[in-house]
């Protein structure tokens, strides 16, 4: 009988840790442990808020910073394998940025230029995070590129359109003749890039810059890593297939979108059910719905047996209560073909086990239909967040392959 409490505790812990992982994903227990740590942080932060000790996201940020410090100590050094890369923390048009300058090149040798925008659901992340810092150092060194990583403002201090406007301001400054000359950057070899929420911001910035006649120098490429591109349909095949697949659950995706768009959390259940995009909302026109109609835009193998969910009568006034819902600066997938036609060539990387897979695939198709050259690559064993999981003790082979594919595309297309 004395063993019974121990056994019960062990069973409870195993039940809490265990999450069904698709067979194609390598090292499932490592994925479970990562997911358990993140879920624990979410639960503890919610408890902290319930007890009246501040905003729950602040606690999660603290935990992620602690995680990052642990990873930094494990790596032993910020510079790591790329000591020749010069790193500077400065501002572009008042926006904090981290600039990476490669050891190669110099005067008379023009380099590539890449603006990178980190992910994190418009809530987490930083240019100083070890995973992003490592990626930008590698990018600068391998591509002989000046890389600018943007420290845009985050939730809860900032909502849409503030993060977008931060990135746009930094991008315009980056593309100025003065900056390009200062860093010896080739104005014909410029890319904007980002992952997840950063992919959202990168796509939106690429659209705006392409259409802005006052900007003389344009991005020649955009590279998007599993971007979040729309908030009207949370029942796409990838959302339903990967609803409970770590690291980004469908429920958390909805929460992040509501936070970004400054929507009331009471709308959560409406968004989960697609009631917010019902037929009764006159502002969501048939033309707008066609721009994210996955039954037309997705290849057959991704549709499987899923049915499109368009609710006839949903929540009253949801579109009005969340004014950014239909703004193309928040949801680049909603942009018209005339806007997409002006966009630079694109690399769009998606992962099979990611709720955002179909956003990227639909955007690739719409860009192609508008006449843009697109390379679309879906990793069959990939999952959300793997782009950042490249260093011990949280390294995954698929993360290294995803990063390698991304770098190779930039090397060959920029």
C-alpha cells in the first residue's frame, strides 16, 4: 500500500507528459519533453495570473529567457562557430535591430542583404535568443550577407499594427541608399525573411514595399518559414490534422491571433468554430473567401477527406469587434492578385505536422497564379518550431535539414 501513492504519481506524470506524436517525427520523446515544458509554463503562468501576480505572458517570457540562458551556457559562447561575424546592436529608424556583418567582402565587394524577422506568435522571441542569433550568424557567414534582425515590439505591450509598422520602418531604413552604401550591400540582392509570426510580418512587409512607389530599392526575394498568413479559417486540413501536434496546437494558434489583433478572449470559442467568418458577415465577400479557399488552392494530397467549414450564422459583430481581422497587413493571404503580382520571388517552407502548413501552401499557389516565381518545399517529417531546433541539447535532424534548405535557396537565388 505504501507504493500506491508513488505509482499514482508516476502514472499521473506519465499521463501529463505523454502526447501522441506522428510516427514520421523523429525522437518523439524529445518532442514530448519540449512540449511538456512549454505546456507547464503556460499552466503556471495562467495560475500566476489567476492569483493576481501580473500578466501571464510575462511569466512565460521569463521562462523562455531562462531556457535561452541554459542553452547559451550549453553552447559555451555567443559567437560559436562564426567568430569572424561582426555583431552590432543599433537602431534603424528608431527600431532596435541587431546587424551581422560577414568577415568576407568589404570595400569594392558588394554583399547580399537579408532582413530577418523572428517568430514567436507576436508575443515571444528576440534577436538575442540563442537560436535566432546562431541562425543569423550562420546566414551572414555562409552567404557573405549583411543580416539585419528586427527587435519589433511584442504583446502585451503592442498589438497589430505596431509590430508590422516597426518592421516596415526598419525595412525602409534598411533599403535606403545610405544604409546600403554604408554596409556595401548590393541593391539587387536583398531579401526579407522570417519564421512563423515573423513569416507573417515578412510577407506583409514584402507586399507593402513592392507596391510603394516612393521606395526606389525593392526586395528581390522573400523567404518564409511556415508563415501564419490568415485568421479567417482555423479548420483547414492542416489545422485539423495537427490540432494536437506539438509545438503549436490549434487552440494556442487561435489565442495568439486574438492577442495580436487585440480581440477579446471571450471570442475564443467563436474563432475555434469558424463562427467569426460566417456567411452573415457581409464584409467577408465571396472574392475574399476565394483567396483562402483551400479546396481550390491546395494540391489533392493535402486535402485528404476534410471538408471546408463555412458557418451560415455565426457570432454577431466578430469582424467589427476585431477590426484587423480583414486587414491584409495582418493577413497577407487576403491580398488581391494585383498586389501579389508585384511581390518578389519567393521561397516558402512548410512542415507536414504543422497547423500553419496550409497557409504557406495556399500563399505559394496564389503567388504562382499571380505570376511570381515560387519555390515551395514541404518537409514530410517537419513540425512547427523545428527551424530553431538545431543545437544541443534540443537538436533535431529535420531542423538542420530545414535550415540547410533555407540557406541553400538564399545562396542560389539571392
